[in-house]
C-alpha cells in the first residue's frame, strides 16, 4: 500500500494566489487543487495542517471583524478532507471566542498534547489505520506563547513543555502504532544535521531538535512556525517545514510493503494546475465582500510615501518609517519609539485604504511602553546596527539575519531622537551619538520607549 502525506503550515489565511496588491505563486487554492488530483494516484492519503491558519492576512483580518457562523478557511480545508489540525501561536491573536468559533467545525480533528484549558475538547494524538499499518499523529504547539500573547487571549490556559509531554505519551504510541509522526507548530533550534549545533537562543520556543535528541521512537516531525522551507532526514527521522503563506507544502509517500519512504517539498510556483471551481466557490462571496472592504479610503496625505526599496529604507530611513514612529509617539506619549519594517511593506500613497494598512502591518499586535535607561537604548540600537555589514565596499545584510531563517523583522528603527551609526566601526561600538532636542541622551537617565509586542 502507498500512503501519501500532505502537510501545510503557516498558511496565515492566504487562500488566493495574491497578497491583495499583486498576484503571487502561493495560497491554499493552488495547493488544494493539486492535492485533489494527486491523491488519486495513491491507495490512501493523510492531510495535516500544522497551525497559524486563521490569522495573518487581509482575509483573516476581515473575517475577524465579521459575525460568521463558519470560518470559510476551515471549510476550505474540510472540502478536501484534512485529517489533522494543530493550533499555531497566532491562532490566539483574536481571542478565545474567535478561536472556538473558527475551529468548532473541526475540534474533533485537533490534536493537542500540551495546551490545557482550551474552550473545546481535543485529543493528544490520533491513530490512523491503513490496513495493518497504523500511523500515530501527536500534536504540539510552541509553549512560548505566553511570552507574546496578550493575557486576556490566553486566560486560564497552560502551555506545557512538548518534550515532557511527548515522554508522557511515548509508550502508548509505541504500543499502538507502527509509525509515529510529531505534528508540531514549532521549529528546530539547532542545525539540521547530526551535529545539531544551536542556531538560536535555546528559549524553548522551538524544540524540534530537543525532541530528536531525547527520543528514538519518532519517525517523522512535521513542523512549522519558523517560516523556513526544508525537508530532510536527521538521525533517520524525516523532518519537514513548508514555507509560510502557502508558498510550498510537504509531500511524503510511504510504501508499507517495502517500507520505502520518499519525500519532497513542493514549491507552489512550480505548479501549473488550474484552481478547482468547487473549491473556489467556497470563498467567492467572501472574496467579493473583502475587495470592497479593502478599498475603503480611511485617510489622506499631501504626498506619496511609497517604499520602493525596503533595504534602502532600513538603511537610510524613509518618510513612511518616520510617520509610523510619529503615530506610536503621539498615541503613547513615550520619549522614543522602536519598530521594524515588515518585508510586505509598500508604504502609503496619498490616499490610504484599509488594504494599504493591512499589507504594511498584517498582524494585530499591541503597542507597549517600557521604561529604559539611555544605556539600554544605546545597547538596543547597537544590536540593530549588527544587521548591516560591509563586504567588498558595499553595505549588505549580515548573514546572521538570513540563516538559518530570514529575520529582517529583527532589525529595528528608532524614532523620537537623532542618532548616527558608523558601519565602518566594530559591532556594538557603532553608535556615534544619540540626541534628543539637540541634547545628548544621558546614559543613566530613565526614559520611556513605545514598541510593538
């Protein structure tokens, strides 16, 4: 028997092949239309989504503002019969009521072994029988969520350690299954090889490597969260993670007769399939209403603030960035402002629509005001200044922000002060001066800074 496993993760509500500014080779409809035809080549299929499904795009923002009985994104996945769902960290951004409503249709398919207190019943794992071959899928969500999420959105929830929870269920799974799959909305904190060298701070945000180091019973880890794109074998365990926004998906074929396993990461840009009409019909009315909503004009400037080159905007500053700082400073009353510019940023035209806002800032996060000293401010700017390096007399992005995952969002700009960075100097000694109202900022004085959580 040949079983095909399809894995998506971090779709973030990208259904159509567009970011609502221009067409792009991505999205659930392209993936699902491919799966509908492709799965017919096999004896059986297993479809898994590893979280961050109902938040993160213009569509998901729109849906969060509507009083809907059934979330069309979930309906779309159900139209091709997904078997397993794992919750992602962004699933909590709109609150527990929204989470419950969105997933009520499929709560019996959610596997969750490490979140206690959810507003619906879930199972820690599910076992799927394919003839005499049994596949066990156990689900985990990064336990780091309390470090980001507003308390009101996760009240009375406990996020337990996935490694400890796997140990709790390991013997059950070994007794009941021929093949164990960890479905994890979390990533790998170490290199994707036998050495497993740390590639990030070991905060427990990502524990894929720790699972591999502690257990030899796992056959496959289907991961997410980090927005990386890979499928490989580590310690003879297949480990995969598709790219975010439906840019790619995992496809694994298990031959139960000869135990042969093949795997690939399918790039959606390589697909030339047409979108299935029945699938698209699920979203047509919502899509039509969404376009009207996005085109609402909500403000106007006296000139354009378009971002044509994000790298140059980060390097030299930009009116769009200055405007965002001014908004944060005006709303908060803080002395300083810190913010990052997302890769999706396009800036603003003279007339601003809801579409423009959501393209520039797709995530519904919260502004926070912190108390800091001038010394802490300098340390923070110095850290951001490591984003740039000089190679062959050209300023480029430091590879530390590109490998093992792209992290442009970890470069912060600062407002409410004048500061100068000299990139020819060593890391952590690049800030030449920091002034506010033409006065040097005191290293020992207390200030306030506003930033996005």
